[in-house]
C-alpha cells in the first residue's frame, strides 16, 4: 500500500497531475469545468488532479468520472464538494472507476430556490448514477453524504454493491429537544451570521489538528473555503444549509439501516464532536455485515485530516468486505 507521500512525491497534487486510469467519457453536451471565472459556490481544491465536467442536466451537475473497473461513487457532506475526496479518489483511480459529484445546492452545481432535503439529494444521486450508466457501485459518503448514500441504498438496493460511511449522519436518533430546537433556531440569517463570525470555532470542532501541524487541514482551509467578495456563496450555503440541517435532524435511518444486506464500512473519527460516538458504535455493533473503524486523532473529516489511514481501511474493505 503506497502512502500519499509516495503517490504525490511528498507534496500535494499539482493541477493536471492525475493518479492514473483512463478518464470516463463525458456525456454528449457535457462541458469541461471552467474554473477561471467567478466561483459559483464555495471554493474547490485547485490541486484536484482528475478531470471535472459540468453536466447538461437540470442541476448542471459538476462531477468527475475517471479510471476503470469496479465503480466507486463519492458523495460529499454538507457544505462540501466533490474535491473533498482528493486524497482518497485520486489514488484509487489506478484500479477502480471513481466518480463523484457536487450535490444539488452544493459546490458548483446549481442552487435553485427549492426545499432541500435528504430525499432530494438522494434523487439527485440516483439520477447521476443513471446518467453515468453506473449500474452497481460502492457508494462512499461523508457526514450528510453518508445519509444520502444510505437513502439511495434503501430506495435502490439493486444499484449498491457496498457502502463506505465516513462519520455518517442520520444513523442514530437525535433527542427530541434537538429536533424541536432546530425548527425554532435554524434560520438562514442566523446560520449566515454564525458562519461569518464563528468560522474558527466551527473548524476547531471539525478537526483535531491545527493547520500549522497538518498540511491536509491547511490545504482544506486555504482551498475549500474560498469565496467571492461579499460572500455570495456563503449566503447560498446558509440558504441551502438551513433546509438540509432541518432535514438531517428529522431523518433517522437507525431502524431501516438494519435491513440493508450489503457490506458496510463505517469510519468514525475518535474526536468527532459532531457525532454521538458511543450511541453510534452501539448501534453499528448490532448491524450485520458492518465493519467499524475508529480513526485516532481525527475529527469529523478523517478523509482530509488522516487520509492515508482512511485510504488503507477503504482499500482493505474493497478487497475483503465483511461476510
């Protein structure tokens, strides 16, 4: 197993420097992603090495699709985008077909003024699989993206070979006070104010390491949080995120999750302050065909904070899933 030091020569990926594998052909009418103009969403990684495209579909979905072999489809979390998987998807493109998308209302895909929900994002993911002719895949989801992957597996089990859930949301029920409080407190203006005033506090609860001690955390902060003057994309995120936070609080897959018959890898950061870790581990322990891995010294985004270890566990799962 090669480390990212081996793959990237001791540094982060340079633009246009791929990780191997033949790029899948875009659909007719899809266009290469133009990153030279104004950003239509919170910033993407400038070092993401795989070709990115903009689909000719209702959401003008931004996506990547590269490599060949068994398909792996990557689904980002709330406020994220497809390039959050840079240190996981790119190395796997040597041996697998890797694809990922900016979900509706997120990243650089369109953000229409609709009521966003886990169900809407599930339908967008299923439509993406159909448009890309991905018939059966391993879905890899982070946080809210993990909930979207579970929702897709429940709705269309024929399309899902296995699941990799990284700090996934909606797997254990939340207390009633939190559900009631979310309806009263979640407002786009409140969320926007919290985001503009409390970025340092939010990031301190996402990661364990400070950016000066972890080059991956530093990469995330300097690339993925870029915005235009006046923070128009942050305002869009507050609008979309308000709906999605309410939907996530009200969504509980703890019962339905047990009915899944596919192998599952559940990855948890041992310092994930956004997850009730003891409750989640108790729940996962009772579900068949689940392998649970706790990443040490990691917060809510182990695929960024601890990518080498996260990648090792995903590759091991892909070659040796739980029976």
